[in-house]
C-alpha cells in the first residue's frame, strides 16, 4: 500500500507539498502539481480515511439507535434510505445500531 511519504519520495518533494497538492492545489506551482498528481496516479495512492478522520477528529458518522428493527413504526421499510441519503448529501454516513 502506497502512502503519502512514498509519493513524496517518487517526486522528490516534501510530504507537505504532496499534501498541499491534494488538498489545495491552487497554492502549488503548476509544474510541481503535475508531477505530484502523476506520481499519485502512478503509485495508486488513496488517502487513508481512518487517518484523515483521526487527524481531523471528525468521523462524519450519523449513528441511529433503535430498540429493535422488528418494530415497523420505528424502522419503516428500508430505514437507511432517508437517513443515509440526507447524511450523504452533507458528507456524512449513517450507521444503525440495535439494542440486544
């Protein structure tokens, strides 16, 4: 698995430059940006979602707690459709937990 350090090593720039290129590309020179993006593509780099969430201290998860999914009043049909759609629209994900 490729990480941001390997991409920086491939291009010959700092980890900070790779990070800036991926997050705010307009502040990186066009030549450097092109080299970094080519290395990202070549190496198959994908950001580690758990590391990003840990660093930002935000998981963007919406947790739905219900006593049971057998009660159709509490969980009509496909419970995830409205909740997960609305959550995804603002960059979150919905997770359901039931009580045992």
